[in-house]
């Protein structure tokens, strides 16, 4: 594995929705800064749970219990306030979910609005413009910034959601199957975008699509039944997996 | 079964006509019955509206909206000389508005809060109990609500018939409607929207105030307007709580007039019959406008 500096380190993380059934089993891993890390594995293996644990969104489920640590730089995220954590670790969801009552402009700065952070008009304009340019949506929407976003296509809406996450200038962006609701062209655009974004952000991506992981990720995790079976550079995982389970998965024998 | 057999069977049913009357005839009969009852229902509605318009329109004038009702002698004199009945129902209109506003001030915040609580804790046992109580409250006959509020408020709080008592009774009738519509419209919001806000580090109370409520605003408004139009015509509980008042009154601890109460009063006075129709017309027009408004808002619902 390469030696770039790491940003997140997951230490002996176990998560259970109900007391006895572990959804994530004793996972330890460090995530590299300015890289794309893909999490793969068959349905129900705990990818979403692990991803959501990184910005503590998993705590929305009432009976969940978590053991272990995740360190962001050197701070345990379970000792931070969720509000502070979620500003540093943003999240993009499977289905595009722009706020339907807000305009495109307001959607991009929704994080500031919802947190009651007042910005000067010029600052706001700048954040909106750079965020939308970052997701290659600016040219398409610059003349309808103050319209509601519901006329946008699914792919455009998903890019708007990424822009909304970027606007907060997070360190890490978590994406849970962000292209599974999109057509191939929109998917390709998002993939290109993620590759561009890794210069400035650390990206963790859950994907069901192995070719997607192979195309854009630097490192890949393979999970099975809650365990992290294998974690390595993506080329390594796809060309020379160490575990038969990984091999079976990437050759499409199950999953 | 053999494929050709099925094909043959199909042909046979097409060739051989249905037993008694032909299929076409049966279809036509069914259509006829449907049309007959639709026309019957529609004509009932038009008959009601038509009757009120026909019998009520000539009493609708400026005085109708700006003056209190005449006494029975004045009405009799006007009728015997072939004039329309003087005066109007301003005390009832203002009283009804007063009651609705106070009832709304009680029922809307409470209903929204309870609705939000039910939505947030939908699986908890306590929420189930509240939901059952809400259903029971919705089923309580309005006259019984009137009686209860008479005991609580008229006897114990305002020591007499009052706006407050009437508003409490109406609020109790609005409450279950608002609670239910709040919970239902919040449930229609996809969870992903809530998560989007939470993932931006938004504190939870702000997620409710700035995302959930604005997103379900049309649904909430529809529920509120329907609840109001539902109570506007209530008469029985008001008889036991606000009594009625021939003059305009703004004192919350004193009785007040209301349009449905006036209709009942006019009904009991042979000289005032004409005012029944114009008052009914007014009431129905008002309810109709509220209903259309809530439909219009509902049609603009997003997501
Ligand atoms: N809300 C929940 N309550 C109880 N158990 C859950 C809940 N969500 C997930 N689980 C369980 O936790 C395990 C991991 O689920 P998770 O959603 O993390 O899997 P996943 O890898 O993301 O699957 P998929 O590829 O289908 O999205 C599964 O066994 C699942 O049944
Ligand atoms: Mg998942």
C-alpha cells in the first residue's frame, strides 16, 4: 500500500443495529488523504453502515450501538460534536435529494442557511459559483440560479447535491452509491468529477459497480458479512486479490 | 393445456354470444346506472346551491354585512310592506371569525406539535396511545364536546357563556384533524431529505423548522383549512358554549354571535325566514372558498 498521509483511521470499529447482530465487525483501516477509496461487497455486507459511521449518520437509528474509534486527523470523531464533524465530513446520497422548496442558489448554500451562518452577499455568490463550477454545473444553471431545482435531470440534481456538500469546504466526502440512480452518461460525468475533486478532497465511495471502483478508485475495501476482508490498492485488488472471497466477488461469482 | 385448445376456446367465446343479454347490452346497462346516479348526485348539489341562491340572494346587500339583525317586529313590518328584511348578520360574521381565530390559535400550534411528535416517534407505544386518543376525539359527537366544554370552561372558567368556551370547543374539534394531517404530510417527505439536512450538520430542531415544515407546508395548510371549514358550520357545541349575542362583542369572556347560531335563531322566528337563506348562502360560500383554496394549495404540492 502506498505511503501518502492518511486522514481517517478506523480502529476496531464494530456496529450492531440490534444487540447480537453485528453489521460491521471489528474493522480497522486507514484512509488516504486526497484519494478515492472504494468500499465494495455484496448486498447487506455493511458498506452503508460503515460509511455512515464516518460522519455518525448511523446514529439516526435508535437502537444502534457502536464500539471502537474513528480518528479524523488525530481527533476521535465520537468525541466531537456531530455538527462540527458533519461539516468536515460531508455526505452524498444514493438518490439525489436537493431541497425542493429552495432555489438552486439556496440549495448550494443550504448548509450555511440551515446552520444560521450569515455570509455577505459577495461571499455567498462566490461560494455558489465555485461550488457549481467544481461540479461542472455552472454553465448549465447560471441563468436559472433562482429557480427551484426540480427541472434538473437526475444527474444534474446529483451534481447539485455534491455542490451543496462542497460548499461547506469539507475535508472528506462520503458517497453512498451516488450513481446507482443515474444513466451511464450522467454516471460518467460524476465519475470524472470525483477524479477531479480528489485533488482537494478525500473521497470515500460505496459502490456496487465494480468497474466503477476499478475505473476511479485508488484504494479498495472488500467487505463480506460485516468484516473487512481485504483492503489494498485498487489495481492490486483487481489483479491479484489475496483472498478467495475477494476473487470470487470481483470475478462475479457472487454478489 | 394444449396451446391450440386455448386459441379455439377464445374463438368460441367470441362467436357464441353471452347467455342472457349480450355483453354489450350489459355494459350499456351498467353505464346507464352509473350515469343515472352521477347525475342524481350532481343535481342534488346544484339543487342545494340553487335553492340558497334563489331564496337568499335578494337579502345580500351592504346592510347584510354591516348591521346586526332586526328584531322580530321590524322584520314583520318590512315583510308586510313588501320590503326585504332590514339589518344583517355582522355580529354573526365577526363572532364566527373571532371564534375561528381563537380556536385556530389553540388548535394549530398544539396540533402541529402533536403531529410532529407522532411523526418523530411513530413506533413508540406512547405515540400509539396518542393516535388512538386522537381517533376517539374525532369520533366524539360535537354536542358532547359542547357539554364537556360547558362543564370545564363555562361553569368553571368564564362563569358564563363566552368566546373562550366556544373557541375551546371548536379547537377540540379541529385538533384531531390537524394532528392527523400534520403527521400524514410529514410522512410524505422522503427520509432522504431529512438526512440531507442532518448530513450538513444541521441541529435537529432546525431540520424540523427549516426543512420538514416548509417542505410539507402545502399539506399542513390544506389540513388546517379543511379543519377550519369543518368547524365553521358547527352549531350544537356553540349553543352550549357561546350561546349567541345580538350585538357585536369583543370581550373573550362574554357570549358572541355566530352565523350558524343565527341561522338556528332565524329558523325559530317566522318573520326572519328570509334571513336563513342569505345566512346559509354566506356560510356555504365561505366554506366553499376555503375548500377551493385548500384544493388549490394541495394541487401545488411538490415532491
Ligand atoms: N436500519 C436497520 N435496522 C436493522 N438492521 C439493519 C438496518 N440497516 C441495515 N441493517 C442490517 O445491517 C447489515 C448491513 O447493512 P448495510 O445497509 O450496511 O449493507 P450494505 O452493504 O450497504 O448493503 P447494500 O449493498 O444492499 O446497500 C445488513 O445485514 C442489514 O440487514
Ligand atoms: Mg448500502
